[in-house]
């Protein structure tokens, strides 16, 4: 009995070992070293012909810049061409299927999903066609050049190689030199045009009012203009712009850079898309309606909302005037091994140190005052300020602002801006309280008892 069980155990072990060897060998037979389909560098390729999605596109590189030359002459989309070149030059053969296929149609290679031909420096050429997916769906059948050897490539390469002419062309809605833009004009919905002008790194709103511009908002608009892409091309026939609401656009924006300008007009919106055109190109294209809506913002959206430019950390000096009283706060740089800056208060002929925590609180509350909205002018009762502030900050910057009140409402004005800001009244009250706190005389300290003095009798 024991010998019988031993024999069965040996048989089981042998069977297991045999199965292990079988599966290892099977795995080895299907796992092969991947072979590069082409040995060409992306930078050396100078021309591409791509047939995919029912059309053929031809691209050529001139002076390092890719251009689409067929079916239409225009700039190429750099990111799409880069992806195509990367997919082509990194293409790997994962496994050979048939070294000499008699019928390429069986693999979907006579009506290929993508047929890409390239010409590189030195007259080097290459071609690859992508056919159907394998039954498992992990690979595509492919063939190189005019060969009949069918092999497999990864399915994901289809997304980079099977490109239509629209996908390969420059799809920016407006072409301009982003870094050189120094002016903008927005015309929308019959309203007074909104204009902006840049000087160095500062933007100003110049119409309908003269005011500081919100750098982030204006630069954000420029970024949207330079990166927003068409969602489709509607027509190249310019004979009936009324059909798209572009005979009298709902809005338009002009980007100025030096003596040059670029204009985008936006027409009607329907079915989740908006019609638009770049006046320099004969075409009507579609864009995301959300982008069209952004051009309808009021001028106040692009104005700087902060009453003050200085920040708590950048302030160097404040002169605060209330009625006939003027108080000067001056920042004094610390010295020694562990320097700590401090503030002094000067007024009525006396100077003393300010409480550091209270001064920081005052600076924070003043610098955080923001406009809830903008008005053409402050009410008459707010014309006489409850406080005026002159601030020096950063290296050589200086600014003035006044705060007035009309009942429960508070308003801020600046001499370099038209109109007034309506401020959050509670924030103004907190800033005025912080001013009172820092101006309050320091609490008197009790004098130490004289040595030997008798304690008070109870």
C-alpha cells in the first residue's frame, strides 16, 4: 500500500513538473524581443503623408516648422505632429503573424485605418499601414512598406498615427504673438467697448473708465485666446455670414501687439457650439459656447478689486490722516544676530514703538480691503473721507487711497482711478478698529515696590 502511494506521488510530481515546463516553454514561444519598425530619428523626418479617416494629409517641414500643405495650406498643430512623429519613430513590432501573407485584406490592411509614409534626410523613406484589431483587441495588424509580412503593434499607436487633416492643422481660434500683446479691445452686445493697455508688466483698463487692471484676469483672457481650439470647421464660404450671426457679431475681441492686431468675431450659438471667425482667415469655425460667454463679461470683471496695492509684508511706511490728525507709521529694520523689524508711530511731536501684533493686524486689514462692486462716484456723504492713507512699499512704490462712509455703506477712492469702489462695510469697520487699537497708548506698568517697604495693612 505504501509503495503504491509513493508511486502515485511521484506521478503527480512528474505531471506537475511537466505542466510547469509546458507553460514556461509556451510563454517563451510567445514572448519575443520587440523589434523597432523604423530606425529613423523624429528630427530627421522632413515630410509626412497620412491617409486616415477618409482623407489624405501632406505635411512638410520648412526651416524647422511643420506646415500642412494638403488638403489645405496652413500651419500644422505642433502637438499633433509631435505625437505622430513620436508614434512613428518609436513603433515596435510585438510579434510576427504571417511572414508572407497572401491576402492583406484579411487583416484590414488594404483599407487601412492609417497609412503613413515619411521622407527623412538623405532620401530615407518609410511606410506603415495599420489594419484591424486582433480578436483579443490588444494589438493591431500592421505591414511595413509594400511588404506582405504581417506583424502586430500595440493598439494605442492608432491614436497618434490615424490623424485627420483637421486634427493635424493648427486649430487655434486666434493667432497672435502672445508675449508681445500690449492692448485689447472687447466689443460685446452693443455695450461701450472695453479696452486694456499694457505698460511693462502692468495692465490698465482704459475704457469705459480709466482704472487699474486685474493682471490675472486680463492675462487669463489672453491665455484663453491663445490656447482655445476650434471644435470644427463649418465652412470656407464667406458669402453668407448672416447664417452664422457673423455679419453683426454678438462679440468681438481685438488683440494688439505693436502696430499689428488680430481680431476674433463670435456670432450665434446653437446646439452646444458657437460660430466664430478669425478675420484674417476665410473660414467659419465652431468653438465652445463657454468661451463665447467669457467675452461678454463687464468691464468691472477686469478691474483690480483691492483698494491698496501694498501687502502686509511689503509695506515700508504709512501716513494715516483722520480729520486734522496725521500719524506716520515707519518700518525700522532690525539688527544684530537675530534681527527683528519693528514699527514706530509718530504724531503730535512724539515717537514710540508700535505693538508688533497690532501693527500686523492693521496692515493685513487695510491691504485686504476689496471692492464688492464699482460705482461711477461715491455718494456725497462719503466724499469727505473718514481716513486717508498714503503707503510706501516694495522699493520705490507709493500710493494714496481714501475711505468714506454713507450710513452703513463704505466706499474707497484712489486718485489714479475713476469712480469709486463699494467696500464691505464690516471689513472697513474692522480696519478702523485695528487702527484705534494700534494707536491706543500702551498700558501702564506697575512700579516695583521699594526694597524694605512695609506691606499694606489690611
